[in-house]
């Protein structure tokens, strides 16, 4: 049960505004705790007043939160890692954050302590690690559990609403694009794809190749080309109903037959095709908004 919970999807929080808020609140909390943690006898070992020392501990915590929870995911993690973020990975990131805080605090201690020997005692090292995890890690785990539960309920309600809207819009959809025959040019001379966007169902990327699924008088046709999905996406931008919903898939919104799943595992189905198309978490709300916008304008 626990292992199953740890594998559950969890949205990676890479919002600068939210992390600034978290860093500020936690930093002020650490400042408040530390300002009452040291008596005059203990402060004799340090070259700084307890007020300044507490303020710097709070600042170290603030910077650590921004670096680990925002800068690292934003500029180091790939989109694949972000899309497949889980509760276990979030816990690992929080543990890493606390390790960074412990190392930073210990380095700061080395700069202000009068006698280095106090830093090398097992009791001091144990207390530094224990207090950091006691004040940070366990409250973080409790908040993570509460946040996951609330997010899950919200996501399930949202997806249920979206699925109902999607199915209703699909039933009412009867749209054909005028001037639908297009020629997609590749980087190679004399190499192009002639495509009727009204017949396009979806396009799947497979390495250096793409598979184009089309309908021809009710028959499903699958054609393989040596082509870039990124290149074909750029040439289809003029058609708002053709949308990239995953790093490996481009779909024709009007060909969606039904949908199922949640924000983590949202799947699109097409009539006559056994293979379903996943919608990545980063594309989920974009797909829903585009779908509703297109269908609304079509029904006016």
C-alpha cells in the first residue's frame, strides 16, 4: 500500500511565486526557532550575536528552498522527468533539500565558531541533523500528504467534468475544414507529404520516423515517413484543431472519439484504432482549453 502511494503521480511545483512564498515562510519560521534556541553560555562559542545568527539561518533556508525547489527543477530537470514526477521523487527532493540545509548550516558554523572542536563532537553533529529533520522533514511529509489528498480530489473532480464536456462536444461535432489539402515540406529536396487535414486522425513519432494515421472512406490508413514531429507541428500551426498533446503525438481534435483517465493518465481514443493516445500532464489543460474553445466556436 505504501509503495503504491509512493508511485502515485504528484505535480512538480516549479512556480517561482509559490516557492518564494514557501521559502519566506519557512525562513521566518527557522529564524523564530533559532532566536530562542541558544542561551548566553552557548553563544560564548561563536563570534556573532544570536539574533544575527538566527537571521542567517533563516536566510540559508530561504536560499536553499529556491535553489532546490525552483532552480534545480526549472533548469536541470528534463521535461520527461517533470511529466513523470511522483510522490517518491518529491520526498527525495525534500530529503535533498534538508541535506543542503544541513551542509550549509555546518559550513556557516565553521565560519563563526571560536573553537573548531565543538563542531567535531558527535553530540553536536547528531543534534544538527536531528533538529533540521525534526523541524523540517516531518512537517514537510505531513504537508505533502495533505496537499496530495487535496490535489487528488480536485483533479478527479476536474477530470470528471472535462470528460463529460468532451463526450458532449464530440457528439455534437460535425466539422470539415475548407481547403484541407496541404503539402508538408521536409528539409530534403523533392521530399514532401501530401495530406488532407480533414482525414488526419493523429501522428505518432517513433525515433526518426513518424506514423500518420488517416481515414479513407471509413478505412484506417497508417503511413510511415522519415520526418520530424517538430517540423510537421510547425507546418500545421495554421490549424488550431490539430494539437500536440504529448512529446510523441499530434492529434486532430475532431477525430477524438472518447477520453478517459485522470490528469496523470489521460487517454484519447479514436474510432477504428486500437492504439490510444496519451495526453501528457503538461499538455492536459492546454488540450482541454483548446478543445472547448474550438468546439464552442464551431457550435455558434
